[in-house]
C-alpha cells in the first residue's frame, strides 16, 4: 500500500484495531494512529462512537440528528474500500480516516 511507508505499524495486540488519522485528522487527534479494543465485529457507526470517546476532538466531524448518527465529514477506508455506516469491521483491521476530497 502506498501509504504504509508513512506509518509505522502500531503494536495493537489481541482484540484491537488500528485507526490511522490522515491530515488534518492527525492534528485534530494529536496523533497519527490509535489502537481501539474491538471485542467482536462492529458496525462503522459504532466504531465512530468509540473513536469519538477516545478522541473527543473528533466529535465535530460526525453529523448527528438527535442521538442518531447521520453521516460523517471524513472518509473511512479499509483495504482500499470506502466504508459506509452499516459496514462491519473487526479486530485486526486497519481503518484509515481521511478528509473528503473534491475536485474542480
């Protein structure tokens, strides 16, 4: 993967997932990556809640209507595929959080 040369793999052991933050989210989070404990396969919407609780400064980038998560102002990618809120992720996955990209 072309981004792998920029990141040193974290030592996420056991039932954990590595979350990698790309600019500007690395500055917002204060780190380039974190490990999250994931005990079972989890919906992306639930993963975002875990990221929010671990990195409170990320919360403004998740759009909610009441208690329901509607969307997020970031793109989550696993194995080169863009994730949707109802997709499942599991421990040992590496999920990348990138800003949306637009062109002109």
